[in-house]
C-alpha cells in the first residue's frame, strides 16, 4: 500500500534535486571553463567556493526538511542517511578539510548522493525499477 503523497514534501524534494543539479553542473563546468580560456577559467575558479557555499546554505534547510518529512511518511533510514551523508560531504568539500584539490570530487559525490536521496524520497523511500 502506497502512503499518501505529501505535495509540500515532493515540492521541496524537487527544489532540492534542482539545486543539487545546479551545483553538479557548476562543479563539472569548472574543468571545461579552465580549458576554454584564462578569462572564464579565472572567474569561475574565484567564484567556485562562494557558489558552493550559497548552494549549500540553500540545500541544508530545504533538504533537511524534505528528507525528514519523507522519513516521517515512509521510515526509510537509508534515504535519510544518504541525504545526510551527501550534505556532510558537500560541507566537507566547501570547507576544504581535505584540501581544495578534493572540493570538486567530494561535492560531486555528495550532490549525487543527495539527489538520489531526494528521488528515493519522492518515490516513497525506495527505488522503483
């Protein structure tokens, strides 16, 4: 039996997936922009950390609320933990705890986990085939 859908939580999940996608797109664009030219590459390198902080500060409350509401509906600890690990990796990346050279890799992994968690949340806590 499928639990009733909470449209507010689904909307938050959709916003969170969109923001995660923006962050992922930004992270993956950096290496290509560096190759395209010194002007664009230099600008993006200087804005990278600032953009990650802004996206992280948006992602934390939206994701926490959406994932918690989803957990209350379908009790998926895995979904909740994936989201928490994703946000944690994003935080570790932007603070450069493992160095600036790890920021993009950690952010990509964290954002991907967070996106999967929100998609699972929208689908009732588990992946459908």
